[in-house]
C-alpha cells in the first residue's frame, strides 16, 4: 500500500506505540503530516525518529483532552483524519480525577470529547474519523443504568463494553457530523503493551510466551487502519461500518442506530458537554 498522502494532516491518539506507532511510520512514508499523542518519553522519541508533531495527553484527564483540542485547532487549519486509538484494559475499578471509571473514560469518553471538540474543523475538512475497537465488543454490554461499572467490576467486561461503544460512536458520528466519514475496526490480537495495566491472566497472556507466538505484529494490526485511511469511503468501505481484515466484522447484537443515539446523549452528559 503506497498511497500518496502528501498534504494530509492525520491525528493518531495513542500513537507512540503499538498499531498507532506502526501506522504513523507508514503514513509519514506516504507523505502525510502526522500528529501523535502519548504519555511517556517514547512519544517524543518516535516523533523525532519519523519527523512528526507530538503532544503528551493523559486520557484520564478531560482538562488535557480539552487543551489538546485547543492546540490542534490553533495549529492545523485542516484535519483530514482523526484516529481515536487510545485504549487499554484496567485491572481494578478506579476513578479518574474527573470522577469517571477509568476504563470508560480512557477507552470511550475522552475520545468522544476530543471528536466533539473538533467537530467544526472535521466537518470543514470533510474528514475521516476512525475508532480502534476490538473483537472484545462481542462480550460487551452497554448498561445505561451502570455505565460507570459500579456493579461487580470485571476488567474484560468493562473493556468489551467500551469497545462496543467505539463502534456505536463511529456509527453516530456518520449520522450527526456533516460531510464526515466514520468507521471502526478490530486490529486483531496484537502483541502490544495495551494490557500492561490489566491484571493476572490478561497481562500474562499479552506479555508472556502466548503473546510472543500467537499474536500478530503491530504492523499487521495496523493494516486495516491504513486501508481505511488510504482508500475511498463510500466505494471501498461504508460509512459507520465496523471492519476486520478489510471486511465487515462481527458486531455485538446490541449495535443499532437507536443504541448509538442513546449512547451519544449519555456521553454528552458524562463529558459535561451538554446538549449538542
């Protein structure tokens, strides 16, 4: 895949490692102006290596997400692609400084907030928004009476629900944002550090021998993301759809336009953005 992306501005949150970093490297080779976020020194290191802009953004803090959005709007007159790629499994239930359960905020609410704050710029750029979801969406369930996972917290159940929300979020972007295309995708079971805050068996699986021999590389995991960015929406892929290996993926039975709209309204309230 050697598409010419010269002149395109592409934002990749969680772009300092894993599939985000793999995609950033390829996109720079294709001529795109790439902006990545991360939380560690690895972010600056990668940015220097590939020659891209970077920002340190902690998704457990809405204030940092809002500051990041302001920086993007001030510096980039166009945003052609926004990749909401931050995510992870959190072993134990804990709250962020904003008062939200961490899995929910890191995997869904902060990406939702960033996308909403960039809405006008995305619309004027006729942008593409891509959410990194997971096959874990199949084990998730959006419980509107317990979005904060207060009852019987289990890390994989919370993660699965958040990955389901990523699919619903992309569906609703395609309906609410004018001129913006949106999609979500499952990268595959990738050997990355996203489970470093997971507990017990999950962390062992990703960091032990199982991870080394049975999981695909970040470069392989980034393939569908790069395909979505480099091809034509409406022709090669459909608005609001969820993909795996460049084909429509298996979605949770809860996925519906009604559920997507309901989640959007709930997310507005939880992020303090009101009725929009």
